[in-house]
């Protein structure tokens, strides 16, 4: 079983929603200054531009973390 570190989903409006699920994901998010890609947030998710999503996801995967399905 894979332990997911992030939840990522498309909002179908040119944005995507992402949320760190684990402490290491939260640390990764902060250490890589990914908050700079956040254009808004809600109670549960950071909202990022869809064009930034693939780069952020690649960086997350390269660090050995994964997403929930």
C-alpha cells in the first residue's frame, strides 16, 4: 500500500487544488517555497494555476512522494 503525501485535483477552471497530507509533504512544500505558486486557498486546499501543476507534481514525484487517488 502506498502512503500518499499529497492530494491533487483539477478544478476545471484553469486552476488545480493541492493539499499536503503528511508532515514530510508539508515540510517539502515549505522548503521548496511552493507557497509562491499559490494564487488562492480555501479551507482545505491550496489553489494553483493549472500551468504550474505539472512542474510541481514532477518535483514532488522526484522527491519520492506520491499522490492519493
